[in-house]
C-alpha cells in the first residue's frame, strides 16, 4: 500500500502518516506454498495477460491465506478465488 502511495506521488510526510494508520495491519509471511500458488496461474496465463511478478505473489499470498486484498488495482479482479476490496484514495 505504501509503495502504491509513493508511486502515486506521495512525499515522505504523507508516507509516514499512512504508515501510522496501518498499525492494525498484520504482515503476512511469504511461504514456499505461496510460490506454487503464484506460479501455476502465472504459467497458464496467455501472453500479455499475466499479472506482474509482484502482483502475482501478492495475489497468491492473499488467496492461499483467505485474506481480502484491499487495492485500487483492478488487475486483481481477474484472479480467480481472490476476494478484493476497492480502495480509492
């Protein structure tokens, strides 16, 4: 989320404020099983339609752990069995 804010032009002050508001968030560890969950749909996606490598890993982690992914990136909408919640801001 912070990376997305920075990519959208947020400065350091805005990033630090956003980070403070994310205290409730629990980071999920990347596990070996996540790599497999990420690799299979990525390998089966038609050329040009696959998510980026980073997005593939994020989607796999959320999907395998049954977590809702809060994002403003509509690319995640095409990932089967991934619950997303739109975030605009």
